[in-house]
């Protein structure tokens, strides 16, 4: 599955289908900024990641887990990126966000997998 950019993730209420299942989706929403665009452009190159550009926000969504590497983001941005600066760049997220190490932030859609880091 290749990355999808600008695919509309929002549906009208009449198109929604409700299921009694657990989703393993995860993602972040960022205010549109230089940092957010660099992160989004990088993540759009990753397998299974969907990036959606909205008028004032950017969403990055995935299934299972999304791994953000600070050194990759820093290279794309042209300046330092730390897990703490990354967290400031995100307005909100869904899934469990874990700082694995000083270079890696992972969003887990599967909460049982995230519990290994508790």
C-alpha cells in the first residue's frame, strides 16, 4: 500500500458505517506550519501513511503504528527536531504516543503493543 496524499478522510453522516470492532488506527493533527509541512512531506513517503491537507491543519493517519524518526524530520526541516519539539508541533493525536528513545516517537494503534513500553 503506498502513501496517499489529499485523500478525503472525512465522510458525511449518511456515509458512515458503524461497527462493533476495535480500530488499530492512529494519527496526528498538526496546525499548518513549516514544521508540520516538513513532517507531512516526509511521512507521505512512508508505506501505509495517509496525509490530508486541510485549510489550516495537516493530518497524518496510519494503521497499527506510525514511527516518527527525529533525525529524518530534522534533515527534511533543515534544523534540529527533538521528541519534545515534535510534540509541540502536534495539536492532537489518537493512539498511544510513546517516546521510544531520543530519536524515535511511535504512535501505536494497538494499545496492547504500546503497553510493552509502560
